[in-house]
């Protein structure tokens, strides 16, 4: 799980820097007309929108991850209780069988 998270972080970091680098290179080549270039402005706008979507997606994943961890904790606790109940039932059944065998032997 942690490996997947690390992979995602690397991809997102690469994604951000690749786009930022493209914007920087475009700006550097048009140093005299930085804000007058409509294509550059469009690229910056797209990058900003993509980053906003990315941040929103990451927040959504954080909330979902927290919810899944809580569900997992609840299920683990429930499983432990069921295992304990099962063990108690098994002990009672074994005790009943032993008593029945002793009653049968006594007859």
C-alpha cells in the first residue's frame, strides 16, 4: 500500500514539474512578451485548473482513505468478537458432548 502511495506521489510530482517546466520554457522563450502571449496564458490557466483538480482529488482520496481505515478497524474488532463467540460455543458444545458420553457410560 505504501509503495502505491509513493508511486502516486512520484507521478504527481513529475506531472507538476513537467507542466511547470513547459510553462517556464515558454515564458523564457517569450521573455519580452510574457503576459501578452495568449497561448502562454492558456497554458497557465490549464495548469492551474489541473492543479486545482489534483488537489481536489487528493482531498477526496484522503477522506475516502480515512473512511476505509475506520471501516477496517470496525471489521477487525467485529471479527475478533465473532472469533471469541465461536470459541465459547465450541467449548460449550465440547462440554455437552463430554457430559453426554459420561452419562452414556454410566448407564
